[in-house]
């Protein structure tokens, strides 16, 4: 089990193939290469951050955030990776709570 670190992440990078991709990994301290793996840079900026204490509620929380909260927030989702930050990951590979959900935001376009 991996635990005790806030450097465990799951991210959905933006791709043009209209498929959901999900990468898991650990934070790197700098720009060093990752042997045998991929790297993803998470940009600084404005994010909606929600802490989910019960991992069984992750799917419902994502659905609420993207389906209800976002449309009423006065913001829109920025074309950047969404990600989750884990407290720990079980031997089976499932998150152990609490988990933070991070959604990149930008202002709505003015008409």
C-alpha cells in the first residue's frame, strides 16, 4: 500500500481522440525524465478543489461537479488536465481517502 504522501496523482490529460485517458503516478521534483514512463505537466492556475472523504462518493462527486456545480459557477472548465490527489492507494490499486479533485477553471467568454 502507498500512503502518507500527497504526491500520488491520477490525471486525465486532454487528448483529441474523444476517449478518456487516465494516468497515475507520483509528483516529480523538477524536469527530470521518468525512466520507462510518461510525464504530464500540471499547469498553475485557478482550480476548483473538492475534498472527498469517502472514496465510494468519487464518481457521484465528479458527476455533480461537472454536471451541476460548474454550470452555476460563472466559470468554465479550462482545456487542461483534471486530476485527483490521493492520500494513499491500496494494494488493489484503489484510492484510499480522502481524495482531492482538481478541475482547471477559466472565466466564461463575454458575449
